[in-house]
């Protein structure tokens, strides 16, 4: 877990690809390559290799994921109201018991 004030090393995509290629070509184990390349943990290299094997990109995604409530721009108050009404209706359908609506089939 990250500690308050801790800084993180950022690696370029080229560096990551080079490290993965070295591992894939059998130039060393996770431990030996991470020590040779100056990585803080062999787990970093292992994660990069797994991403490549799964066909995912190695680019840095920190700070690019939506956290919390999505910020949506509305043209009018009515449009915003309709958006939230639709969300409420969707949730009522997904979780009918939360609103005091009990299925008659279960009784």
C-alpha cells in the first residue's frame, strides 16, 4: 500500500517493452532482470509480461480512470432531471426490494 508522500517511478513504454522482450527471450528471471534494470520489485516486470500476454497496452493509465461520480454536462435542467429519473427507474428494476416492492412470486 502506498504511504503518504510516497513518489512512484514512471517508466516509458519503450523501457517496459525492452524489459518484457528480455524476459521473453530468456535473458533472465523476473528477479535477475528486475535487479539488472533497477526495478523496485520483480512484480512490476511480471505484471508487464502478463499485460503483453493478455494483449493489453503497457501505457501508463494512472489518473485516467473515472473515480467517483461521472461529470456529465447537461443542456438544460429538464435534461438533467430526465437523466436522473432514468437512473432511478433503472435501479428500481435492478433492485425492487430496496424500494419496498416485493415480488408476489416469493410470497
